[in-house]
C-alpha cells in the first residue's frame, strides 16, 4: 500500500452534481490543474469518472448512473474528442 496518492484532487461532491455538464466541467478543471496526474487531462478525468462508476457498482442508483454516463459524453465534448454514441434529444426512461 502506498502512503501517497496520485489521484486528482476533486471538488467535494462532484459526482453528486445534478447536471452532467457541471460534473464534466469540474472533472476537467481538476485534471487540468492537478500536478499529480500521470496521464493527459482527458484520460485522468475520464479515469476518475469511470473508477467512481465501477466502484459504486450495483449500489449506484439508476438515475445517477445515467447522469454519470452522460457526463462521459460531456467530457468528450469539452476535450474535443468524438462521442462513442449519438447524442439523445430526449432522456431515455427506465
């Protein structure tokens, strides 16, 4: 086990923010400002988001999972990366 972490310093409550765009902007800011990241800002931000989703697993409420998955697309937009799936015009109901 290590005594220090190379993880990004995130805004408190970033994953609980209500809008995917706000989550993505916060992650982008943290990744760009962090002197401790090991990869480029996009990869660091996306890794933190994916890590959170994976760690929460089945305990993550469906609505929050949808919001966090949408935040991935917003991150791609903010960094000028292509989306993996087309943008939805209306939210999918589950």
